[in-house]
C-alpha cells in the first residue's frame, strides 16, 4: 500500500498545513503550476516528489519536470498532466492520449476546482486536487491524500482551507 499526497497550483506558495496533512504519505504528487523551484526543493526535502510543469512554470521547472508523467503505482497506471479538462470535457489531445495510455488514474490541475469524477467511458478515476496556493480566483485552498493498494484507490481525504481565514502565511516547511 502507498499513501499519496496530491496538490496542484501552488504558484510558489506552500501552505504550512500541507506538511501535517501529508505526514503519513509515502510520496507527494504535484499536478503543475508549481511556481518556482523552491516549492519543489521544500517538498523533496520532506517526501519524494513526482511532478509535471504547468502553464505558468518557467524554463527551469520545464527542464526538470515533464508536461505529462506516466507511471505505475502499486498495480495502478497513473497519468499526471496539468491541463486535461475533465471527463466529458477533456482538453484537446487528451482523449487520444487516454485511448493509447489507458491509465486507471488521471490527475490534472489548472482549473483551481477540486473534482473527483469516475470516467466510465475511459475506465479511470479523474482527480483534480484544486488549488493549494493563494493566487487565483478560488475561495478555498485544497489538497488531497489517498491510498493505493494493488489496483484500488481508497481512503481519499480532502484538506479544505478557507482563503478568507488566512493571514499573511509564511512559505515554510
């Protein structure tokens, strides 16, 4: 069994509660719009990181992380990309990639909207963890954790922090 912490759209900010919420996780996955290399360094110092770059990420992050990651976790085929749309409204080119790669789990970011949607047509689970950063239109900072055992995803939990309740938080581990 693997415990996964999942976030996206940090835009250079890591909420301090990420580290407590992900304390039991084996890995952290980031679905793009990281913001800067410092975010990756702080996460990597805490837990192993798998990430993709997003549309706001600059040259440095694009040299380190791919636009799409395909890998297997336990017995589950995983695909992570930043811009994917969502089931029924996938972004251009994503449906073809799904047909070829046949992932069991598709993770995306970009929309700043938390979504967990079973995609019956492509036989996968879609997860967008929402936005973990403070930049954007979203009213809540969200990130998720879940477990993978064999080919099963279970115990999915969401951290939801109202942005209005935030004072000037410090980007710290």
